[in-house]
C-alpha cells in the first residue's frame, strides 16, 4: 500500500494528475471523516476535505517520502479544520441545543416529513448525541479524540500529525476523555 | 481522595495502553475498594465505546472528480507521455518507421553523388555511362547507380538503373527484367527487395 502510494507520488511530482486521482480515491473517506467529525457539517466537511487534497497536490514536493504519507496528509486536514473552527467562532449549529430547551435541538423543531422506524431513530439519535459531545470539545481535545477513536491512530502518530510532544497529546487525550464522559455518562 | 486522583491518572494510562502489570494490580485493588472510582472507570470505558461506535462515513459521490477538477491545469506534455505509456506498441511501431525511413533516406542522399555499377570484365565505362559492347555477353544481373547504361551486346539477367538512363542499341538484348528507378520510394522498395532477397538466399 505505502509502496503503491510512493510510486503514485513520483508520478504526481512529474505533474501527472491521474495518479493523484488514485491517491484521492484511497484516502478520501478517511480525510472526509476527520473533517466531518471536526466540523460536524457535511458542506463544510467536503469543502475542507477538498481543500486538503488540493493543498496536498500543490505542496507535494514538500512531502518527505521517508515518512508516512498519511501522517503528512492528516496534518494538512487537521490544520485546515482547526483554522476553520477558529475562524467561524462564534457560531450556532443545527444540532446544537437550542438555549433554554434542554435535550431539544433544532431537528426537533423541524417538521419531520417521514417517520423513521423506532430503532433506526434511536441509533440515529445516539449518533447525534455522540457527535454533539465530540463537537462541544475545544478543538485541541477534539482533534486528538477524533484521530484516536475514530481514525484509530496510535498516540505516537497523533503526536506526529499534530506536531506536538507525546506528553502533550496524552494530557489532551485525558482531558478530552473526561470532558466526553461528562456529556455521555447518562446515555 | 488523593488516592482517587492518583488512580484516575492510572485509569487514563490504562486506556492509553501504558500500564505496567504492577500498576494494573494497584489500579484493580483500588477499583475493588472504591465505588466512586469504579463508576468513573466504567463511564470512561462506556464513553470510548460510544465514540468508537460512530458509524464510519464516506466521502460524498463525485468527490474525487471535483478535487481533480479544481487542481491547477497540468502540463500538456504529461498527457502525451501518459498516453504513450498506455500505448507502447504505437511507440515501437512509430520508432521503427522513423528510424527505418530515416536511415534509408540518408542513404539515398549519400548515394546521390556516387556513380556505381556491377563490375564485369567485359564492360566499358565512359563518362558515367556503362557500355555493354557489341558482341559481349554478361552472365548475371546488372545494376547501375547514378549513371547511364548503353546495351549494345547481351545481358543474361536483370538490368536495373537507378537515377539514370538506359539506352538499348538495336542489337542489344536483355534476357531478364529491365527497371529504371528515379524516385526515392522506388529506390527504397528496390533496397527492401534486395535486402529480403539476400536474407532468403
């Protein structure tokens, strides 16, 4: 897999865009997932994911081929997401709780056009609650939690992606977990 | 309480997969004794399980196309190179043709000046004209390049004149084929025939 990617990167370095298309195909889901969990908005997530790949293409010559490609790619993605989060503050979210109506979000204020089966609704609600809990984390905790528990990366890799000392990643992980626990313990 | 705080740290280290067996025993002993910490630990594990249960999502349809569409335009030459990479036979054929015609044409050019003919003892040469004298018989083929030929005697074989003229005297006789070549393509065809004939000899 890494070997194939390295070969494609050599072709991209020569300016071959089709080879880059194969790289996008390989990693689009992972990158989109990071962006979606960080930004919790499909439109923004697609924007950020596309920007990630475009930036990767333009800066491909700065990628050090002795290092893992995904580390470099995910670094671009997380940095772009963190930038977006900082820029769009303060904001409100469709899924965020409406002030004064605990447990209700704007979805419940929208008339639902079709009834979902009970179970699907339940799991959908649970997904929403978990995503909301991730979303309320400050971005420095959100990134480590998403990389660790959604992308299933090692702490060492996360430290490399975020360019932070391993100790800092651990501290953020602990605090992130505790913050999540406070939101999710009553589920 | 200080004991609990120390164990909270151990819990997180455990969740990071970084606990020695000694520390594990220590944590377990505390969890067995402290209900509060037991609760805390199970909540943490449940939280992680919930986050991990997030369904994996996929990039939207047409994502890759949209990325490729937004990229800065690529070099034209890369497109050609890629096309050639996909059609190796075409390159081989084209290369062969180019080299083939190239070498033949250069030979054609090179040989334009030089007057040459098949040597026989009984022929005469006079100012770029090969003469087969009256009464003489040449047994074999005759090729003249960049010159003329006048046949007054007899040639028992083919006569080929390249870039030249052929004169036949009334008494002259050729038993084989007579050919005059003036154009490059005709000449090329003659060369190919000649090479083939040599190969099959």
